[in-house]
C-alpha cells in the first residue's frame, strides 16, 4: 500500500526531530519542566519514541497505532510548551507570541496525524 507523500514527510519530521534529541540534547534539557524527574533519560526516551513512531508511520501494520501514540506524545509535550511559556529560562528569550504559537502548532500537528488515521 502506498501512502501520500505528505505522510512520509510527517514520518521524516519525527525521525529528524528524534535524532535531534541526540545531536543537541541541551536544547531539550533546558525546556524540561522542573517537576519531571530524570531529564536526561526523558530526553533520550522521547528522542527514541519520535524516531520509532516516525518509522512506524510508514508501514500499514503500525501506522494507526503510531498515529495514536504520536497524538498522545504531542499531548504530553504540551506540558513542555506551557512550561516554556511560564519559565523565563526555558523560554530561551523567545517572544510570548511565538511561545503561544508553538502551542497552537502542537494542536495542528495532532490534527495532521489524526487526518491519516483512516488511510
């Protein structure tokens, strides 16, 4: 079964984002909410999950579960975006409007994934 090119684009986006967790972990460590334990482990696990879920999008047997897990992962990642909005150090000097926009983008990414659930 062949999927539309944009599904593969989404898969590549998650694989590259996951790889970036290992190339530039400090970016992700800085934005981890204080209430979460073991930031290094969580950055590694989230990177691995993004890579695996991106790859799983490409196969009919795993596509739908990958989509549901991506939506769940993005929902969990909302806590990071809200933390960035409320914590000056985590915000990395980004303007508030951009931090709010990032939250909106999370919901767009969830919708984008959801739109492939039936294919």
